[in-house]
C-alpha cells in the first residue's frame, strides 16, 4: 500500500499600500496557513460580527472602540501584527477609510479562498472517513 503525503497550499497574496499620488508606499506579503490559523481567524471574525451588531444597536463611543479593536484583531490574524501596525500607520488611524478599503479585500479575496480551503479539508476528511468505513 502506498501513501501520498502532500503539503497544503497556503493563501499567498500581495497587498499594496498606495498613497494619494498613486505611489506604492509598502507591499505587504500575505502568507496565511489556513490549517494552523483557522481557529484564530474564526474567533477574530466572530468578534467583528459581534462588534458590528453592537454598533448597529447603539452607536456609542464604546461600541465604536470595540468595533475598531475587532477590526484590528482580524488584521493581526490575516496580516500578522507587524503588518497590521503598518496598515494602521498607513491609514493614520482613520478606521472608516481603513475598513472601506481593507474589508472588501478580506471579503472578496481572502474569504472565498478561506472557504475553498475549508471545503477541501471537509471533503478530504469525509473521503477518508468513507474509505475507513468500507
């Protein structure tokens, strides 16, 4: 019997920080290991959802701070703490602009890839389980 061992792909993307004059200020390399970081990502994503709900119920200063912290948390997970700090510095702590720019990247690029990898993992485990039941 032969076994095939295959390393899983990581999510690799490049995020360019471009100033108002279209100059690239910084290029951030994203190298995300879905298997090892999935729990942290899900936890951070849930914190953003809870903070959004709290903010929509009452737009208090406390709710706004909690939302900002939740967004920073998800940036830390996806980009790493140092890169997240660079992104925050680039936006000069203008959180509304930051979320308008960064969250679409997360929703349109990162999340679909994350869901694809989660589905592949589920399918792989289901296939393995089915073969063990025979």
